[in-house]
C-alpha cells in the first residue's frame, strides 16, 4: 500500500512539473512564436516570459525576425543570343509577419528560391551576353521589385538581391579574352602613335624655334656688322672731309690701289678705267704742287731732257705693270674656264711729261718754263 502511494505521489509531482514547463514559455529577442490552441491559431508570443494553457496551447512555429541571407546554387540561364551562362545569386530578406509566413505558404525559403530562378531566367532571356555582363544593377533592381511584390503577401520583405557571378561557357570566355587582348593592343598602338606624333610635333616646333632664333641672330649680327661698317665709312668720310684733301692726293691714292685691285684672286676680268691717264695727270699736278709748296722751282740748271726721260720711263713702267696684270688675269680666266686666252690688252700709250708733271709747268715745246 505504501508503495502504491509513493508511486502515485511521484506521478503527481511529475505531472505538476510537466504542466509547469508547458505553461511557461520564454521567447528570446528577435524571435516570435506562433501559438495554436487545439489546432487553431490563437496568438503570437512576443520576446520575454509568456504563459500558455498546458496541454491546450502549443507552439506551431518559431519565426526568426532578423534579416537573413541565402545563397542559391548556380543556375543555368539562356541569353537572347542562345548562350548558356551560369549565374550565382544572393538574396537578403526578413520576415515581417510571422503569421502569414506560417500559414500563407508551407516553405517560404524554397518558394523564394524558385521565384528568384524563374525571374532571373526571364530577365536574362531578354538580354544578350554582353548586356547581361554589363547590366548587373538593372538585373538586381528588376529581381528585387518582382520578388518584393510577390513575397509581400507571404509576410516576407526582400531587401536586396545581388548577382555574385555570371559565368559564360569556356569557349565564350576564350573569345572574350582574345577580344579584350586585341582591344588593349589596339589602344596601346593608338597611344604609341599619339606619343610619336606629339614627339614629332614638339621636335618640329623646337627646330622651327631654333631656326627662327638662328635667323634672328644672323639678322642681328648682319645689322650690327652693317652698322659697324657704316660707322667706319662715316668716320673715314668725316676724316677725309675734315682734312679736305686735294684732288691730286686722291688721284695718287687711286694709283696706289690699282695693283691691289688687279692682284685679287677673285678677279677674273680687270678693266683699266679711262680715268687712268687722268689719274696720272693728277699725280703729275700733285708732284708739281708739292714742288711749288716746298719752293722747289725748276732751275735753269735742271736738264729738261732728263726730267722728260724720267717721266716717260715712269709712265712706261706703269703701263707695263698694267699690261702684266691684265695678262695674269686672262691666263687665270683661261685656266678656270678652259677657253683660249683672250687677246692681250694693248698697253697704254706713254704719257707725255707735260701730262705727268702738269701742263702749267711746261711750255708748248715740252720744256719747262723758266722764271
């Protein structure tokens, strides 16, 4: 009897503990429990301590209210240009209504996966491969809007849809790599050509500026040389004008310059000026003037024939010198041109002493006048 009473007490105590356990429910934060009473939805337990009617109320589902991330396996999708690509997607969602997420659909996660796959095939099927690879943002927005509209009645909010990777077939990847390599080589060639062009332009500009500077320097140098020569000529002219030399002195200087003009290596033709005899006349006049200035008048003892012979010899020597210079010029010209030497210039006639020494100092017979 005592044993039976002990067992009964144990059973009652066990029942009381089980009843207490089933009547008290502690729900953690960010989770909500759906409670059914006798198989019918009764209420939703909020986070914290909750009391249930034991053996009458039961928790149907425990819904996590946090945002969840689901990565779907790669899905083969056909593009508009009949190419099969493999697409990986990542889905971000959260449950906003645990009751509808429990009773509106049996497995909302599987439903979201299938809906994502079908929507993705519809979107990618309207795009070619190149546009599908470059339009990820557009695909993400379209998927997010479709999924959010459909899953809203399930009490689920799709916050974000991302495409992780779009993998085209190996042959297409190889072709794309070749195309990319060719495009990069083309751009590199264009850049090299542009650089070479710019280098040539800069080189030409530099040469142009250098030529301009050289020309400007040459011009300035010639201007300075011309100014220097002009100043030198002006200085000589001013000196001559200041000294006021007579015509006889100038004639004498002209006679001294004739051999230098004839001996020039660049002179091919030497022209004996018609003023040669006039220069001799001026020289004679100058000599006579110098004699008058010094008071050297010809005396009676001077032999007129000796003076005339000396003047004639000087004129003959000058004419011979001129003829020799002309002959040298013609020979040099014949050596350069290969032609026969031209006829020699005739030696000028001897100048009479009256012309060499001045007509004023001689009488009509060629003899010097006596005082």
